């Protein structure tokens, strides 16, 4: 028998997010409402609210719910920000960010993931999302500057081109490190300097591109 997806989603928020310390009320509310299963093929719907990443094809994954919540919380969105996301993937984190910010610009390098995310995001009625297919390690110059940049694929080092596309008080949230293990880092721009904070270890698929890992 198919499981009750709405019920599974509420349990996911209580058990995986609240219990582990996610506190931002807006993040919790958005994750109670965005239908994560819609971003997955039908045969994975019953697992959509499980505590882990899931395959979305092409060796790529939809991130674990906790990681989506943590990145969204660390981004400190109040509702008026222009956001750049690098690594659209399934489009799930894009949808979460779109509920938390004014608009989201998201770049994905794999053509058919980009196409599929576009269809799903449109079908759930989000009109503040702008998608591009290409190498997001270079950012999206035409739409810069961004108040917040969220990177959802592992980067080997601090991505200078992405920092350059931040507003004077902007911040970047990204997994930075080796291809097998990274640290979630927030880099905030302040007048005259940058500050760097760390939010624990994480495992993301590699960013492949000019300022990412090489193929
Ligand atoms: N937030 C997504 C995570 C997807 S995994 C989700 O929860 O579904 C990371 C994604 O980054 C993959 O889809 C991968 O194809 C993409 N990616 C890798 N290198 C990239 C690059 N240089 N530019 C844009 N996207 C890239």
C-alpha cells in the first residue's frame, strides 16, 4: 500500500530537522509544504521523505532533507533576497529557496536534469525561479549581483568568481573540500573583509567545471 506522503513529510520535519537542531521557523514551514516526492520518479515516491540522498539519474542525487534545510538556514533568508543556486539537480532545493527568497536563479550543467527541473518547478506554480543550463562554477554574470549564493555540488576551493558576484553584504554557502568529503562553509562579505564560518562535514557530488573539479 502506498504511504501517506503528507504524513511522511510532517514526520520528516519533526524527526530529521527539528530534532537535529534546525530552528528557522520559515525553513521548517516551507519543508512541511514543498512536495519533495514530485521531484523524484514515481517508483521512489515512497522513499521521498527518507533520511538520505536519492538517485535522480546521471550519477547525480537529490540532497538529503536535513542538508537542504541546513543550507537554507545557513543562508539566513528573510524573504527579499536575490539568490543564485549552482547545481539545480532535481530542483527541490530550488523550490525551497524560492519560497524563502524573492527570486532564485539556478544553473545546472546536465541538459535533461535542467529540462526536468523546469517542468516540475513550473507545474508546482513557482514563478520566481529562473533556470539556465551551463557551467555554474562561473556564476551567472548577466543576473549578478546576488545577495546569496548557494552551491549544491562539492567545490575544491573557495570559488572566486562566485564571491565576485555577491552584493557588498552578500554571503555564499558551499561544500568545500575533497571529492569524497567536504565542509559546509559560509563566506560573508563585509566592508573591507570577508568572514568564514563552518557548519560541519558533508558529502556532495562533485562540481565539474572551470572552477570545480576537472572531469
Ligand atoms: N540541490 C540539488 C542537488 C543536486 S546534486 C537537489 O537537491 O536535487 C548537484 C548538481 O550539480 C547535479 O545535478 C550536477 O549535475 C550539478 N553540477 C555539477 N557541476 C556543475 C556545474 N559546473 N554547473 C552547474 N551544475 C553542476
